[in-house]
C-alpha cells in the first residue's frame, strides 16, 4: 500500500515536470514564432518603395533577424530610400539573406546588384556567378549579370549571357533585342544572332523590328519560320501586320496580312474587291479592303444587289441633303510595290443627282492628308454607266495610296441629293 502511494506521488511529479516542460516549450515557441511571423508579414505585405518602408524593415529585422525574406525586404527598402541612399547597408542585409538561405539564387542575384550600387564590383561579380551556378537554367540571374557586364564594359561576356537569355526566355527576349540594337548601333546582322535558331525567337524578333518601323527586316526574319510553325505564332503575325499598317509601311504589312490569313486576296498595286462582289466590312477599318461607314444619316451607303456594271453588285451612295464638305464613307488603302505611273479606272452612274459640290473619286497619299489626283466629278442629273480614268505618278518611296470617294470643293451650296453607283475599280501600273 505504501509503495502504491509512493508510485502515485512519483507519477504525479513526472506529470508535473512534463506539463511544465510543455508549457515552457510552448512559451518559447510562441516567443520566437510570433515575432518571426510578424516580421515575415511585414516583409510580405509592405512595399519597399513606400514612405516609411525603411522603418518598417528595421522593425521586421528586429523581430525576425534570422528570416532571409525579412532581410531581403530590408535590403530592397534601403536601395529604394533615395533620400538616405545606403547601398552598403542594403548589401549587408542581402548578405544576411544569402547566408541564411545559401541555395536560393534570388538572394545572391540581389546581393550582386547591391554590391554594384555600393561599387564593390569584384564582390558583385562573384555574387552574380554564384546565383547562376545555383540556377543555371534560369534567365533572371543571367539577365542581371549580362547587364552588369555591359555596364562594366565587358561587352563580349555580356553578349554571351544575354544571348542565352534571349534564346530561352520570352519575358526578357525583346529587352535583350533592344539592348543589342542599341549596343550594336542598329546592326541587324548582330541583333539577328540573339534569336539563335528558334521559331519563337524569330517571331518576337520580327515583332521587335516591326516596332522600329523596319518592315523589311521584320518580314525577312518572319520568313525564316516554316509555314507550319507560322500557324503557331499567327497571333504575332497579325500583331505585326497591325503595327506596320499603322506605321503606313504597307508593302511589308500586306505580306503579313496575307500570310496571317487576314486578307489573302489583297495584292500589290491592285484594288481588292473592286467589283464589290465580296462582303465589305463596316466600321472596323479592314486592311487593304474597302472601308464602308454608315455613321451619317444624310448619306446611305450599302451594296446594291439589283444593279451592277458587271457581276452581281455595286456600291450605292444615296445623298439626302448631305452638306458636309468631305466624304469619308467609302475608301480603301492600296499597297504599292514600286513607284511609277499608274492608271485607276472605275464605272459610275447616277440618278437625280444635284448639288453645288458633286461626288468624285480621289487618290490620296498614304496618310490621307494630300490628294494626288482626282477624277472628273459625276455629273448632275440621271445617266447610265460611264467609265472614268485617273492617271497619277508615285515616287519609289511611296508604299501606298488611299482610293476614296470624295466631292468637289464646297463653296456656298454644299447640299447634295441623289444617288450614285460605283463599280469595277481597277488599278494598273503603266
């Protein structure tokens, strides 16, 4: 009985010790875990460039000095504090982060950037190399190291790193092309090498050249891609077409429009859908095809299925006291393959047409600002189909013209009434 009581007391004592140990352990865990979590929370939800971020970072480091993310946040905050710029302090924080997480390439890469700002260039070089050794297949450390080398005047080494970035990483690829373009002074032979021999790289390089207004180079690179692969990057081809079209580089834009399938009937030096037999787009600015607008109630524009010079349809414009001095209801951009003399012909008829400023067809410069030549105006009254002709000349620099329905200069009476039909537009080089 006595032994049983002793055993019971000993058991109670051991239980008390274990309970005390558990309580102390829980207290210590909370003591260290809560500050760590608070510091980590500051690092996660605070922005290093915000006002007061330096003070927040210092508090976070005080709470969690052994947290690598907290130290990295403090490093970013120190670099972003332009009023009290302390790159050496930032380097110290990143050193701690790299020591605490020695196999995380991100901290080594940021350490290299901090060392560079602190003008510790040899240390920066070693830090960047360490980051690359930890993540040799990642582009981020190579990107930062390549830019560092370029700033240090080590061009050959820099280009080697940036080429690897451009070859495998779509995020940095176009930036690498831009760096190469600036560094080599627009030497396309040098820039081309950054695309290696990959269709995705060729597509982005073509897009890059298009953004610079280098339509010929964009097309040259694009045509290195096989027809099968072009279908994969068709969306890029359409984006290039749009960019070149907006820059009025119509020769190369037309090729991209055709190859992307946007308008395969478009051709150099020719009117697309000159007889209006195909559908005409409305209010969406089609490339190298008729643009038809119905935004003005005083002029009705549509395709007439009942009356045509040839085929089944024509374009019909009905005026109801139309008084605007210009007409923007029907026009088309035409890509020109070469300079020289051209002839534009078309057919027109009218019904009850009258007004002080009669309709005509004009050929304008690619930007639409200047009329190059115009037809005789459509005469008043009613009459059958009549052929009209415009002769004009373009220099070798011209990449396109705008063919549009216009009207004579308006003096006093601008009101125009009646109906005009147009059909069978043809353009030929003489």
